[in-house]
């Protein structure tokens, strides 16, 4: 028997053995690591029904955890307290109840977030200013960049190479020329939304830029290609922060599509938590440690808002936002108001919304009438009946597309930031939100919600049920994809 004929005879057995071993390894990982039994069963079935292909899909889509705890320990070991202690004493749940009487019944929510967020305490003395995309969000950010004297840190999921992106590159380049330390972090997938990517233009302007979790042609990172950094953070001189839902792209400029969104200018001790989150992401990506007063100056009180940054991601911060949402719904007494572009809550969140509505809480959900992602909209519509049946109301806002992410509970607690109400935000993406306890800020945000409601229409169960059968089937099939939309 020749070597060639021997190889032809043996290789099918080798390939079959390899497939079996790969299937066993993927099955073992799913059985041991998947919290949801249904997800584990689905992945095991796919792995064995479609050998090798199922394993590859599991590597790409099924593994959704990154271990970054060692990185945080290194930061603390090298530079001591990271970040430096805030200039104000953290607020305990008991102090919250005493100092913000309208939020006294939410002290248990503050205690819950204390437990899930760990080293980021609730801090007094903050000021948050809402900035509409059409009302000056970009100009306020650019003005802060132009005034920078020591440092600028900017993180964005999308940073397009367009009219808006070029404005930021030019401002950041001028800051570099003034001697300002500038760091820009862009998600590797988000950087490819426009071509050529903005990274080349940033480097030519002298800006130090990095891409978060690049996976193209890097097999070792293939299991993490589904995990994206969706945070939107800008911190100037370590003292002034911006966060919210806005990426950097021209359709938020007047006359360029006029999409709507909401961002926030932040001052006070909580800015240190924005900077800490950026510094951890930057260290994970580049191994450079940002420390000292250039990045973490002393921060004095700037306003009346009790606030805390809540990072969320497929690492040690896994499901912090989901637990926060569940806690807020459990504590609500009178009103829950939600504005989000992508609404695909899981069964636990749907149950929490239902229970709140059945307790007599008025639950209002405000969604865009027309999404930029049709499949996501189909999946969202397919499960709206589950939310609406126990008296919750869902409103659809007329175009232009509204990308705002906002939650207000009982006119005193607010949650603002980058996360949507979908599995991608709450299980796969790295997100950053800020919880706020302040009746005046909540009143401002309620007014923004009322403005959106003024151009919205209420959708009814009768309207959902009247859709043609082919449309309902299409939406139902799309809903099956919701864990990865």
C-alpha cells in the first residue's frame, strides 16, 4: 500500500475523530458555562447536528465572557488606589433616604447596586446636563475638547470618517499640538462602519488611537468577535465628562439625516468613574496605565445629584445593568418610563415589567416607529404583546429615528447611558450607564419624554393582532434570533 493510498484511507477517520473531540469540548463548555438551560440545550443540539460548523458558530457566538480581573489587579498593584479616592464621602442607602426624601423608598435599589457594582460607590455632588443631538451635543463636546489643557480620553463604538468625525479629529489634533495627552479608543467593529476608517486620519493628526478587540485574521480572538465595546465616553482634563447614547457620525448633525439622540455633560466626583472605566478599557487594549493627576485630578462637588457609574460587560461586570433594571422595576411605586431604540427584553425583564404594571405602576415604553434595523424591529414587535397585556403602554415615535436610551422611575431615579433593552447590550456588549437620584433631573428627563410622547401614537393589542399572518410569522421567526440581535 502506497503512502498516498494510506492517507486516503486514514484521513476520514482522523477527521471524524477530530470532529468528535471538538464536539465533546464544545458540549462540555456549554454544559458547564451556560446559565440558561434552553441556551445550553440549543447549542449542544447545534454542535452535534452540524458537526464542526456548530463548533465554529459556538466559538464565534456562544462564548461571551472575557476575564479582565487580572488587569484591574495589576493597575491597583502598580499605582495603589485606582482611581484615587473621590473628594466626597460615598453615600450609603441610609444617607440617601435621609438626604433625598423622594427617593427614600429606593434605598434598597441603591443597596442592590452597591452589591453588584462593588468598587463604584454612589457619590453626591454631581451635575448632569441633558444635551439633545439637535440641540448642541456635539458643539458642547467640541468646546470642551478645545478648552482641554492636560488630558482627553474618548471612547466610541462608532467613529465615522465623515463630516462629524472630521470635526472631532481636527479638534483632537489641535489639542495634541497644545501638548494635551489624548487617547482615543474605538471598537474594532464600529471602526469599520465607514471606509476608510477614521483611525488613519487620527494617527496623521498625532492622536494616539487604539481599536478594542480587533478580531480580523487573529484566530486567538475569534471567540470574542461577538463582544463589542458599545460605550460612549469623553473625559476632558479628568474633570468634565460626556456620556450617553451618541456615537460620532454625521447623521446626528442638523441637515444630515437629523437622527435624534441624547447625551449628558457630567461634572462632579462621578466623572472619576467615567475616567476609571476608560482607563481600564485602555489598559486592556494597549497595556498602557493611565494614572496621576493628569487623568485623575481631585474632584469637588458640582451639583445636587447623587450618581454612580455602572459599567456592564461580558467580564467581571456581567449583567450588572440587567440586575439594576430588575431592581428598579421591583422598587417602582408610581411610574416607570422607558425610552429605547431596541427593545428585546428577556423573559425575566418582561415578567418584572408585568409585575410592576399589575401592582398599579404606570409603565410606559417609548420606541421608534421605524428602526434602522428591520430584523430587530420585527423581533421587537413579535413580543410586544407580552409586555402590553398586563396594562403596560407602548408608544411609537414618528421619524426621524430616535436613538435615545433613558429610564425614569417614580420621578426621582434616572438611568442614562449607552445600553439598550436587548440581549446584546445586557449580555454581550461592554456598556456604561449612570444611575442618578435627583427629582429635578428626573423632571427634566420626564419633560424630554413628554416631548417624544407628543409626537407618538399608542399601539394597541388589537393592532398587533390584526397584522396579516405572513407578517406575524416573519416577526415570530425574527424573534428566535433575538439573543444575538
